[in-house]
C-alpha cells in the first residue's frame, strides 16, 4: 500500500476512521478553516515560485488560489479573505528579509518501506548561508508551538525521514512557520528516532493493508464522524 503522512496519522488516531475514509470512501466536508489553509499554502507556493516578489504578485497569487467552499456565507468568506491578505502581506516582509534561499517548494518524496511505498510532500526546503538545510511546514492556525513541540512534531519528523530516505539530504533544522500567527519556531533535527518511526510506519501500513480496523474511542471527541459512527463514544 501507499502510505502518506495523513494515512499514517489517521490510522494511528483511529483505525476505524481510517477505514471510513480510505476504504469506504467517506469524505470530510471542507470547512472555512481547511479552505483558508489550503488557499494560503497554494498562494505562498505560487508567489514564491513566480520569481516576482511584488505585493501585486502576492495579491494575484491569493486571488488565483482562493478556495470558496466551506464558508457559511459571503460575509464569513470576506472575513477569512481579509485575514489571509493581512497574513500574506506580513509574510512577504519576512520573506524579503530572509537570508536563506528557497531550494524546494511542495517537494515530493517517494521511498520503499518493505512491501509499501511511502509518499509525501514537504511544504518547503530552505538552505542557509552555511549550506545547512531547513525543512519548513506552514501552519495557518492561531497557535504557536514551542521549540520542543517542533522537535517532536510527527509530520515534520515523517518528512525529515522522507528527505533522508528519498531526496539525499539531511535537514539540520525543522521549522514550523505560523503564517497567520506571525511566528516562526525552529528546532535542531535529531535523527535518532528514525528507526522507531520506520518500524511504526511499517507496522501501521501492514495493519491497514491487512484490514485491521479496531476503533479507538479516545479520539471520538475530535472526530468528524462522531455523530454517526457505530463505535462513537460521544454521539
Ligand atoms: S467516532 Fe470514534 S470510533 Fe468512530 S471513527 Fe471517529 S474516532 Fe473512530
């Protein structure tokens, strides 16, 4: 099977939820938050790869990337759109003063893990003046993690393993770039947990491919299917 970080995360949260989405084809409807996040990611990628660092180019990138689904009405959409414009224009100032250079945007990696294929997409890779690589993940929520949380971030660690296994470079730093909160938090990457992550990803892929889908009720309060799932503990 093909294992992405999303599949791995959802299987580890609740295998039954994994089955509902990836076996039964249930969809999670878009929300204002998810559409907003996707729009910011796409606008930043398009603007940074365009080679035009002007305000106008950034506004045009947001216009082209803006997703309209998930909002209750036009007023709500306008409020989120304004928030996106403010966040991106502040981000532009940060980008213009940055000393590192962008070496990859939406960089895909693919590697073989036993009988499975691991695939992922890294938001961004920068290279500092000293040649060291920095692996960056954009977040568009209001919270800002601590450096310890960044060092332990499961998604960044999954991507760092992908970079080392498939792309031939080792990140020195992991960074969460909180575009909306206006903060950047970095931590040194310690690859010592990679063997355990490989083993756990392989175990999850084996179990999912083998049809092992036991519900995990501890995740029910945050689950999109809690209202109609047969095993929900919070209906
Ligand atoms: S409601 Fe609970 S048991 Fe059902 S899929 Fe969600 S987390 Fe799993």
